């Protein structure tokens, strides 16, 4: 519940086991605090007993690694679970990201459901494109520049052609958006590599992710995707996908061979063949402690909205929510 811009949770006082620490996971990464009110309802009367402030400020100021150490998590547990799992989720093997993300994602993994699109990630874009008239979508047309005055975008230049615009949503990564707007670039991030393998025989059963222990692992985690979506590989083969955060200056073929060797350490019977190697430069914007309050500043234009996961938090969900917010803002402005 939001009252006068403040996040408020009403708690039945007859549930004494629900304490402030139980409510902290309800905070989003960008929420500094919320107000908790304990009440008792009896007939048509409400009695207010206590008001408490639940804060996430201290947690948001810590790195994930520091928060785990402060909580007394053993080094073995960090290396066997937290680093391979959250290092892969956040693309941060050093666990230097904000501890608020640990709480945020843990709550989602515990109470939410994980899924993958049945036809692959490009199915998202294909679905959205199918909702549009064919004349509205132009592919392979990179925007070269943006023309604007003090507070409005007037036109975009595409392929040497000037196109006047009424409204613009700039939905790109932080680095591309900064280049287009002639702004200083955010700090660069190491690229992330994904190695796709074809396996003749299934490595394991179940919808599971494999977490190789240790900080110096080349493969941060890997998963047999066909256990989740069988259509991801032809009949008689299986798709295994490995995430590499630190390629150790290896060339892609050598990196893939080393990744295959690490997978065989876990499953000696694995017979793998490299299908593809994907390099993603600057995969997510830095999410160090306090990142929600220190995000890159972008100039404000009356008819342009900036969208991207760097506007919220580094994930597909963050990107989608940012895009929805940008679109809704522009639609609302048309009726003002």
C-alpha cells in the first residue's frame, strides 16, 4: 500500500511472529525504507499498536560478498553455492554487486517461477513484432544521430535519411544510448561468453542448473536446456549451455575446449560438440552498492523516454518494465 508516496504495510497485530526482518525482503532494490503499522481489528474498531521503520539502507550499502560474510555464511558455502549461482545471475564472479540484489532475487526465486520461452529468446521479439502492422517495423536501420533543441527531439537520422518524430523511446544499452546522446560512457564491463554444446547423451535428469564450486572456475555454471525445453535441440541430441565470466585471455576455440574439460570434470561420460560461441560485450551496467541512486544521468526531453535495464536493474524483467514505463509515459502525455 502507498500512502502519500510512502510504502506502507499493514500487519495484523495478532500475528506476532511477523517481525521487521521478515518484511525486509519485500523491499525492491531501489527502496530505501518502508513504514510498517501493526494493528488489531475488532468489530468496527481499529487499534494501532506500533509503527516501525524497516530500512534497507545498510544492506544496499554493502556488497553481496560483504553481506554474506556479515551474515556468517561459511567460505565453503559461498564457493559452493553463492558464488557460482549469484555470480552467474548477476554476471559478477567477484560478488561486488549490491547486497540488495541478493535479497531481491532470492525472494523472486523462492516465491516466483522460472521459465524459458518454448521457441527461444527471440520468440519474445517475434511475438511483439507480430502485433504490429508490417509498415511499422524497420529492421537493420541503425540510428546515426538524434536532432534536438533545448527540450524536444525533432528528428532522428537513419541511413542518411532525416525522419521527423513526434515521440521517441530510446531503448538501447547504456553505452549505445550514451554514444547517441554524446554523453560520457559508463564504466565498461568485461564481456560475458556463452558456449553452446550438443550432447549425444543426456548428462543428467531434471530441470537443474549445475554449479561448479570455486572462484577460479572458467565455467561459472551450466545447464542442460533440453531438460527444460526439449524442442531446443533436434531429436537424439541435447543442448548444454555454459556461462563463462572470465575467459582468461583464451581465444574462443581454446576457451570452448577448456569449458568442455570443466564440464567433463563433473560428468566424465559427457560427449560434447561445440555448436556456437556467443560474446556479449558490456552485458549489464555496473550494479555496485548504491547503484540505484547513482545511475547514469540522461538529459530530459519532453517527447523522449529512455528505456533499458540500466534504468532499473540488470535483467530481462528490468528491461521490460522500463520499456513499459516509457511507453505508458508517452501515451499518458498525449492525453494531457
